[in-house]
């Protein structure tokens, strides 16, 4: 009898946490990202991997997605004050609070250092010491901080696209980015012929969704939804849709 009551109580707790049909699920999206992760029209998120995955995730959770675009430094605060329900494409060491819950993997990616065609390729991280390097405002680069210390010279911009523009205009010779972004730009950018094929791999990394304990949606629900998207092929289809032809 006690086991039955405990099971009923658990089921009730889960059902109460599920978003009601048509309930709103709010995602915070950093304006520091760019295609293929995000496409913006003014302040509105209109496309990209984060929107397509967010739309699919919300559908699995029986909710309506809404996207709040914010500078990178403000996304965690929006989760802390309950303005948003989920932050996706992040890692625990990139945020301040240790109280967030983290989903299973959303994207697998690689941190890389890239340059222009004709720029001497880097053989190791130490060769970047003292060189002005394109980075994104509010982003953290623990590997570079550890390896180079004060010789890691950041040149911050608001987004990957602005950094790429600065790279192509010779404002600096190298920039930090990720392989999802750079592989896309090397096939889709108008000046792609000037983007070097040579990259220095910094580290592979996975990203996740962060959510607050006691929020609108449970961690188990998010993980079940992510698993469903993988099993039904939707996640792979979304990723493939952002791979331009060579």
C-alpha cells in the first residue's frame, strides 16, 4: 500500500511539472553566436540550429517556444531571476552559479584557432602568446587562460561574425571560434576563399542545456525529449540541414 502511494505521489509530481498544453517555454539566446547556431533579424531570433532544436525540444515537451535574445553576460541572470526556463549550448564552467541542473549533450563541437589564407598556421598554443586574438565579449576560454596566462591577449567583439570580419580586415591574424561555425563559414561566407583550411584544435567539447531546480520543466523531461529527438532522427536532420554543399 505504501509503495502504491509513493508511486502515485511521484507520478503526480511529474505530471504537475509538465508544461500544460500550449504553455510557454522560454529560451535565452546569446547575441554573441552566429550562423549556423543563430540567425537574427534585429533582436529577433529567426533561424539557426538553436532555434530549430529549441522548437523541436518544445514540441516534445508539449510547449510553445519563445526566445529571449540577450548579450552573453546577461543570459545567466535571466535564468537566475526566472525570466527564462532554459539556456542551451553552454557548459557548467562557462557560468558562475553551481546550482544549475544540466541536461544530456545537445551539441558536440570543437574549440579551434583559425586564421586567413596565407597566415602562418599555428603548431601549438604557446605560439599564440602575446598575439592579439579575436574573442567574444563575455565568453570564457579556460584552456587559453591556463596555458598562456597574461600572454593571452584578447580582442573582444560582440559575435563570431564581427570577429571574422576583423580577421579578414587584418585587425588580427587569429581568432578563437568553434568548428560548427567555421566549417559553415568556409562553405557559405562570401570571402570563404580567404579563410585558411589550417586550424589549431584547442579541445573538443559538448554543450548542454542549463535549467534551474524547481523550474517549469524537470531535468528528466528535458533529457527524455533530447533522447526522443535523437531516436526519431530529428536531431540529425536538423544538423544536416545546416551543412552547406561544398
